[in-house]
């Protein structure tokens, strides 16, 4: 009798626990529609992702502006004149000189027409998206990652024994996944002397390490249509800010080439570049050195060195 009483007490406790679980589950099921999170609501993790993404983009903008890359001119909306003169030397080769004038040209009417064509295919922004933009307004104004398609073009001339004129048109698109920023570029080029038409596709990924360090991985496909050559270049870079007027880039890359319908490894390169702001973000000096290991020389080491002076005029 005593055993039966103890078993009944255990049974009652188990049943009370079972009913409690049942009621909790039922309550959650019936209350879930009322408590359902709005599908457009931005959780804290998304906000943090945007925050770190904007920070990474701001650091990348600083480095690209300092190194005066095409991306800085394109995405920051610059129209300016660039004058570069450089001298380079490779082991076993003559010293080479190069002077180039280029003008980065903005075409607002063409850019606007292209943007309207792309945006006309998208749905209208809903109210929740507008609210999201409002909440991140401050961040976007300071470090905005422009995810729209961008169209830019520039003109350059090369002053040498065989002067040439180069016309470039670029199409850009940026995207973000977590703290990584991906940048796609499609470029079409025409060079008046020898090279002719050329098509280049590149995809790079940026990851900020600190305010003074940026890791970048580059992938480039280069098709020289007139010369019928096709090659690719892949490799990482580390950009390091030494001060407000000095920066270094450390680069490693490997290249491939298509020859006779087959893809071959064409060599690899290891190099560094030091850049100094000489005067008020107008005059710069670059010192570069490194090692090439080309397939054409049976991958033997080939040191090189370079010095360049650059002047930038405009906005």
C-alpha cells in the first residue's frame, strides 16, 4: 500500500510537469503571430554588421585615396589630372623610363542615365527599408558603402618614343558580407599603339585589421583582344599606414596564362611599395622593390626596383 502511495505521488508530479510543458507550448503557439518579429526589422547583429562594414570601407577609402587608385577616383567622384613619371630597372635589363598624363573624367549625364536604367528594374523601397536607412543615416553619411552600379571613364596619354592614347570605361559594383567588402570591376580599354582593345575583370575583397592595417585579396582576369593573350593574376596585399604622410604596401601574387588553349602558371611576384606625401596631397613619391620569378626565365629570381613621382591636380 505504501509503495502504491509513493508511485501515485510520483505519477501526479510527472503529470503536473507534463501539463505545465503542454500549457507553455500551447501558449507560445497561440501567441507567436502577435509576437512575430517584423520581417524588415533590423536585429542588433545586422546593425553591428553595418557598423563594422562602414568602418572597413572608411579604412579602405583612406588607403585608396592615399595611393591614388582608380577606385578612389571612381567611387569618390573625382575629376582630376594626374601626371606620373617613373624609372624602373630589372636585373639583366636596361633602365626603363615612363611618363604618363591621365585625366579622370566624370560624365554625369551618362552616369545618371545608366543608374536610372538599373534602378528601373528594382522594386520600390518600402517603409521599413526607409526606416533602416534613417537609423544608419549618420554612418552612411560618413563612411557610406555605395552599392549602386557606378560608371566611370578616363583618358590618358603616354609620352615615350611611341606616344599612345588610352581610353578606359569602367563599371563598378560593391557588396558586403559580414565585415568583408567585395568590389567588382569590369573595364574596357582601347590603346592607340600596339595593344588595341583590352578587357579586364577584377574582384577584390577587403578586410580591415585595424585603423592602420588593411588586408586585401585581388583577382584579375586580363584579355588583350587584339594581341590574343589571356592571363590572370591572384594574390594578397597588406596595406600599412606608417603616419599621415607615409604608407607601405606588401604584395604577393601569382599569375597564369593561356597558351595554345592550355592554362599555365606564368610566375609569381613578391614586392613592397613605399609611398610618401611630399606636399599637401599634390606631390607624391613611390619607392618600390621586389622579386619576380617568371616562367620565361625558368622561375629564376629576378630583382627589380622602381622610383616614381606623381602630381595630382583637381578635386
